[in-house]
């Protein structure tokens, strides 16, 4: 008799960012998910390029650092729950369509946030390091948001 034992770690599909197709233009208006978030989170009416597809100038406040930014080149769009963390928390068994919907979720206001580029990149995908990455700005707020974000997708909460 063959007895097969599978641990959750062995059963999970290894994380690959390419599994989550992101920055799509779901509504076909030529503005991809990044541009849609930049527009939604700007505190002023944004300036768009001539076709109206790309944001040129806006006004954003990074929730992690409190930095005020007007140059969109200094802004990254951050998944409040990083893709790698979502994957490790249950999204590894999702189909392609659901992963794409998660990666481009514009329906929940805190799913995707405009952040100062350095603040985003400095945190990396480690959920524990991420949750304690900064003691300024919205770090504690981010912890609260992470719980509210994970629940609708029925993901396990990895960090306290
Ligand atoms: Ca669009």
C-alpha cells in the first residue's frame, strides 16, 4: 500500500510573480490598473498625457512614510497584501482568473496603494519584515488594513 503524505508547503505551487497577471486595462479605457490607482489616489485632479492614458502629474501622500509626491515617476503601486504573501496564504490554489482579479483589484479602496517608490521597494515580500518595516507614517495602519484585506479573499493571516 502506498501512503502519500502531503504537507501544505509541498502541495503549494511555488510562487512566481508571473502567475499574477497585473496592470491590465480591465475596462478598456487605455488606463491600466497602475494609472487607475494613480488617478483614484491623487488628492488633486491629475494631468494626463494627450491620449489620456498615462498620468503625468498628481499629488499623492505615501501611507508608509507620509511623503508628499507630485512626480508620478516617484510612485509605485503597491499591493497592500503583497502577491507573494497572498500566494503563501492560499492564493497558490487559485485559478489564473482569480489571481488576475486579485492583482488588479480596483473595487476595494485599500487593495492597491500609491506609495513612495523607495518605501515600497525597501520592504520586500517578507510578511513579517513588511509588517514591521517602518515605525513612521502608516505602519500601524497598514497592519489593520492587512487584516481587512485578507479576509475577503479567505486567506490565512500569517502575521499578528
Ligand atoms: Ca482602465
